[in-house]
């Protein structure tokens, strides 16, 4: 079992408080959903093995606390992360506008400049969307991120989000092969738009 | 440093009644208030637990300790009143992930307003947490030391707090008579295997045994009030219902001092503990002496007089009859039978690392009968005593608290065998904290030492001296002669094993006893100033250390002079030279190495000199001097090898002291 695993990837989930980071993770790892999910203390950690294109990857997922008081703890987890999932709540505009801060923090603390970023708009099962899909897509393109809309409650897009992220990381050998890490990755707007978003448009 | 409320006396309730009163108010609110760590903000508590988790993961790798790691951290999370949901991430920390977060955790704790005056409360809290179940695991203490180092809390502060807590717990931990009689009854009914009986060999109807079963009387942690505040004591007391504090300190308060060996335990004649310090601590140190001399060093305690703050101190008294024999044999060998010059030469031979029976000078081989017999007897005895010590420790005669072991020469061998014995047993982890072995006449092979690391929570210091010819000589007939721990560093990739080259301090095997205060500083054991000692050792200053060496040398020389050695004058000259070299502050290169060719001459001279000089003690027969010449040719070969060796390993040898040999030949 252990031998089949191609690599272990460090994935980080960040975003404002209450956007559903822990719910996304719980849906992905345990396929459960708790509407009363309590606030994360400090950070949570889960391991899950994922198979993408026949490659098995072990994901060590660090789910950070969104609450302001735990913000001081977050920087330590950025180190060595190969993939980051930024989450916002489609029903709360402020969680979307604060994404810039998160990107800044990411820029400041992460040790690799080539890590793969994925933007997830959560809670699409809810009615009153304040951020529409096009807006999210535009933001993701601007910052060379993968993009998907998802709902932890209805399972929509959750699995896809992680799979897509892992696929992208594995396609970037410099990221997970320690010998030649540091090789810059070309993530142009076209890449993001054409490849990942295009793919998902068909899903919904 | 410590807050007012923590100082002993302010709300100390020594009588159990008072303690009971304290217990009556364990309303959760009050309890929470009193455990200082629970007053911290949630993020600080998380950082605190995470820091411990990361440290545990770093300090205790391997599967043997995994249960301890998990239980300790789980307990800590509960103690801190953190949500159970943090356990997965704590598990990740334990398995070595996320250690890069230490800095962040530290800065979070430093930003905590409650800890503005320093992180001492955290450490105090951690100690209280660690002893709350009446068991202070050695690994917990190693963790606490590690964390206090990270949080910049001085070891003295930790030691002080432990002492205060220990004293007050001890006050509270007196066992009632009713309880002890009940326990005795229980013990009598128990069938014990013979080896266990030997290990426990106690007087007073085996009062001691019960504690190890963890069935000691339930006791109220009244004493904790003295240091933790009344509510803190309640927290300690109610955390497990009623805390079992007596077990911390060992059987019925008697502990090691009360330990008496059964008369007929195997081959051991004598085995008991002698207290070196007063007071009660949460940890203890057992010092094991290697041999006994006449005069100043005629007692087991004598070499350890400068041992400083390291918990309760005990000295193991063992087989004094044989150790005395060995001591006098060694002294006569070093101070009379073998000339100084020959000793110097021997030192370099041993340095070369190739020691075979052929290279030993005739004078020494002739003296073999003097030393070999007591040495062999003591080798066997020390192994036996070591195994017995393991039984004592395993049965927790010392109470459930961490033990440090320190010993030199055969004492180190006792400890070595003790650890080997412990290692062959399951569940002996967490008993021994730190170990210091000095000039250990034991196998230094990787395999043997790897085993030992399993049962030692902290560090294992191997203090060795490359030029300890006596040790090499005594080992000449043994198969392990090329791999003696006391002669060389242990080559093993383990962060816990620390090799300390004591060559600059120890010039002969006897120096392990004579220079103990200097050695203790060199290996990082806390020391204290002793009235009448040659220097103050509170701050480990290298200069002081080296200055002390010539003193020693002079005394040695004087002894030689007294032995009517005609070379006495020359030697005094030499020692003065040595002093000059030492006072320039050369680290670690206290001794002077003469030029090799001169040395060969002097060796030759020495052999012939000794013929006339040491008539009083010893006279060489014609046959022997012939073999002496034969040896010389042996030396020639050795020196070639040694030449390169020295260059590689000791770059800063001072070669400028050839004058004495010149003078010597003049004579």
C-alpha cells in the first residue's frame, strides 16, 4: 500500500471564518456534513489518499482556523505547502473581497512560488448568491488560480476540487520532486480558463 | 518570577483537614481559575499544546514511546480544556509533521498578556500536569526541560519550582498507618517471583512492594496548595479524583535511603544507598563510585562533593572491600610501580589505538598480578551490582520519578549493566532520565549502546579519554580491547548520545576521581562550590579548568618525588612548563606532548633509570629488561601510526615542550 504512493502532498485550506473550510474537508475525507460544525481551534489535520490518473498521492491536509484570533498561528502552516485551497462563501460578499488579504498572506509566508492555488466558492446550494460565478472566475484568472464552485452540503464539486488540485500538482514535477523544486510553473490565464474552469462549466 | 500567590506559606494548608476543606470547593469555575494555563486564551493554549506535541515528536521518536507520547498529549489537551477536535492535528505534530511551526507557537505564547513577565507559569503548569497522577515520567521531564529551554526559562527556575512542589507534596504525602497495614496485608497475599524478591529485598515485611502496584493509599494533594494556590491543589487533587502522591516519592516515604538489600542476594556483598543531599525533590541522581582509595577519597561520597543542583542525591555503596583493594592496587601502580616516563609513553601508545599485549612495558606486565586480580573481581561484581540496581529501579524503590545516573570507571560499568538489564525488559522506559558514564570499562560497540538509548529519556554522556593507558592495559586481554567506551567516542547516530573528550582533564585513570569537579563541569552536570575545593565551578569557565590541571600535575609529581625518584627535579620543571601552557588558555590541550624521538630515548632511559630508581618498590630482572627492549621496538612501529593519527585528531597539540626530555637526557 505504502509503496504505491507516488508522493505526499501538503495541502492547505484557508479563507475567512465561516466559509465552510472544515465542512469541505469533512465532506472530502469522511463524506459527512455537519450543519452545526463548530469553529476550528488552531488548525485541523487530515490525511487522505487520492488516486489521480493512476497515480496515488497521499494528501496531508491542514485546515486552518478562519477566526481572527487564530490568525497568528496560520503562517507556520504555509511553509512547504504544495497546494492551497482558498475558500469563500458565495452568499457573503465580504468573504470574497477579503480574498486579496489572503493572497497577500500567502505571498508573504509560503516558501514556494510555484504552488498550485485553487479558488473555491462554497455554499452554492444556498439561495441568495452575492457573488456570481463569473466574478469568481474572473478573480481566479487574474491571479492564475484554478476555480470551482462547490457545496459541502450537497457534495457538489468537492471531490472535483481536490482531484483537480492534485492533478495540477502532479503535472508540475518541480513541486513534488524535491530534487528540482523551484522550477517555475507557467500558469497563464489561458491555462486556467481553458483547462480547469472550462471543464467545470460542463458540470453545472 | 513566581507570582505572590504561589509562594509557599501564603495559603499553605499542611493538615489533611485543611486540604479536605480545599477539596470541598472544586466548583469548575474556581478550578479553571486556579489552573493558570486555563486562563490563557484559546490560541495560546493551542500553541502551548502544539509546542509540546512538536517537541514530543522530535524528542521521542520510535514506536516504543508512541503510547506515552499520545497519552501525555491527550492528557495535556484535557488539562488545558481544549476541544477534543484538536487531537488529529496533535497527532500530526507527534508524528513529526509541522515542526516548522515551533517559532509561531513560541511567538503566540510570548504575545500572551498573562505571560508578559516570562513563561515560568507555563513550565510550572507543565510540571504540575506531569506529576498530577503521582507519576513523574522521565520523558515528561525531558520534555519540560526542552520546552523551558525554548521558552527561555532557566533550569534553575525549573529546579526551584520542582523542589518547592516536591517538598510540599511530601508533607502531604505521609501515609496513614491504617493504609499501610492494609497494604501490607495485600502484599503478603501476593506471590512474587524470586527475582522480584531479590530486587525488592526489603526490611519491615515488604512494606515497599505495594506502591509499585499502584495501590498506594489515596492521598490528598494538600501540599500542592503551597505552590499552586489552594485551588490549584484542588485541581491536582480532583483531576484524578484523589491524587496518589506517595507513589511519586517511593515506598512509605522511605525511598532509597531505607532500602536494604537482602543478605543473600547472589554474589553481592554490599549494596545500599547513601544520601548526599537533604530535601525532597521531584527527581533524583544516583552517583556510582568506581573505586576507593585511602585518605581523601576513602569514602563513596568523596568524589561527588561538588555535585550541584540535580534533585535528591544518592551515592551507591557497593562492594567496598573489593573496591578498596582495586584502589590501592591502582594507586601503587600509578604512583610507584610504573615510572612517570613510562606512563607518558603508555599514554601515547594507547592514543594510537592499537593496543596489544606485546606493547606493554615489562614493568607493567610484572605488576600485572597486583592489579589484575582485583580488577577482574570488580568487573564481575560491578556487572552484578548493575543488574541489581536495575531491579531496584524497576521496582521503583525511588518512587515514580526520574532518575539520573552518573558514575566513573567501574561505577560507569555498574550503570551500563543496569541500563542493559533495563533495556532487556519491556516497559522500563521513562525511568531513567540522563546518564553520565565516565571512563567506562565497557563495550563501546554501536549495538550495545543502541539498546541503552531505548531506556534513557534524556541524554547519554560518554566521557572518554584517549590516553587512558591504564584502562587500555586492564582491557588488554579482553576481546573488546579495541572498542572500550572509556577510550573513544561511541560512533552512533543518535541525538541522545553525547561524546565528551576529557583528555585535557584526565591524564590517567585515577584522575576520574581526583578531577571529578572539573569533569562534572565539562560534561555539563550542575556543580556547586565546595569549601576547600580548588576553584569555584558555578560558571563553567574553560580557563579555570585548565589552570586546575597543572595543580593536579604538581601533586602527582610530588608524589613521584616522594617515591624517591631521582628525576624529581626534572619533573617539577616539566610541570611548571605545563602550567605555562595551560595558563595561556589553550582549550583541551592541557598536556604537553614531547617529540617522539626524544620520547623513545627517554623511554629507554626510563627503563634503565627505573632499574636503579624504583628499587624500593620493585626491581627489574635481567629477563624483564630484555623484554623491555623488545617492547621498545614495538613502540617504534606504533609511533609511526600514531604520528598521523595525532595530526588528524588533535590539531593543536603543543609540541614545544621538548625541553624536559632534553634535560632529562642530560641527567
